[in-house]
C-alpha cells in the first residue's frame, strides 16, 4: 500500500502568504524568512504536489490552476492547525479587529456569533463597518479591514475562506394588499446593492412595473418601511420580522436569483484573535438562516 504524502503546514503557510501578499519578499518579511528561503519552500511544496503552483506575469505573481485548487485546501488546513495550537496554548487574545459586513449580515452575525465572541474575549475590541459588498472588498484589499463577509461577483476571489448561497425572499407587511394594476412599491438599499438589482431584474423580466418608494442604507429603516406597508423588498430569512409575510410567485413575485456570499480574510495578516473569530464565524454559518447553503471553495 502506497504511503500518503503529507503537506507540511509551514509550506502551506508560506504558499498562502506569497499569494495573498503578492510576492516572495513580502511573504518573507511577514514570516521572518529570506526570499531564497521562501522560494525554496515553494519549490518543495511543488515537488510534493507534483505541479507548478505559481506563475509570474511581469511583476505580478498569480496562482496557477493547480495553485488555485491547492489554495482552498491550504487555507483550511492552516486554519485548523492554528485553531488546535490556540486551544492547547490558551493564548491571551487582545487587540482590535475590524469587521466588514453587508447590512443583512450585520443583523444576523451581530446578534449571534460576534456578540458571543465578545463575551468570551472581553479584551478584544471589535469595529464593525457595514457597507456595500464592493466597498468591503476594496477595504480588505487596502488592509483597512481584517475580515469581511460580502457577496461574490465571481466564484473565485482572493482571500476567500468559505462560500455559501443565500436565497433572498420577497417580504411585505402581513396586512398589505397589492394592486396588480399599479407599479410594485419597492424598498431598497442604495444603488449598487445586489438585492436591489435582483428585484429590478426579475420584475423587468416578468414585465411587471415597479417604482422605488424607499431608499436607505440601513436594514432597520427598510424593515420599518415594510412593516408600515410602505413597500415590499427582498430580505434574508434572518431579517424577516414578526408582522411580515413572504410574497410568492402566484402573487406575481418571481423567485429571486440566489446570492453567493463569502467569508474573506488575509491569513498572514490576521491576529490570533482574528483567527479565532474566523473559526467562530465558520462554525456559526449554519445559524445565519435557513436560506444558507454552504459551498465548497
């Protein structure tokens, strides 16, 4: 029986760092190794997986197709390794963590995983930034955020740890009666919101008229507008409130396109507290709502 190949976590950590930080020198600075040592580790990992992992185009280093495939496994293997080390070392957790969340997930995660994390780690300060997903991705790239949950315009994106699908649903007040001959009164977040685009796309495809009657950046304002009967909107199941009902296709509201959502972070730059929070978020995904379906990376 052939022996299985072991992939050392130090090699995987180096590979992740080179990809996420954009080069051997930057990875070496973070990991405390010379550039030749980083290159040697990458070559050793390529020997173990029997495939080239990195390709250089000018000054830019990108993972090859084999590198992309390994990256998902590597991130998870290193995360689990670090989780085990934290458990046995019982490291003190302090510092500031900057979290970026879309509005809907600010509600679901703040009420559950993030508040639980703060109770268990009182010396860690969380700073929560809620914004459009495209802005959150930019803030992560510029190192202005440590961890983000955001929608994914493509299936493969840098810094992705976990991906899942959320099924948006149409929401209206229990008492609201809609006149089919009049435009649908829509409530939505600001221009650029994925939910807003999905509502408009399906109504246009169905040939149903609509008009925006409420626009705002916050989820609570949108929820109140729905509860007061001012508008209908698209929500996640986690943000449906008592007094709301789901609008169905037989009422003239076509099924909305699902959203692909991801948990993103730069592993080499994340603190011990950040790595713990990532583990907590991964464990808590199943509690976000019944519309969640976890995807392989």
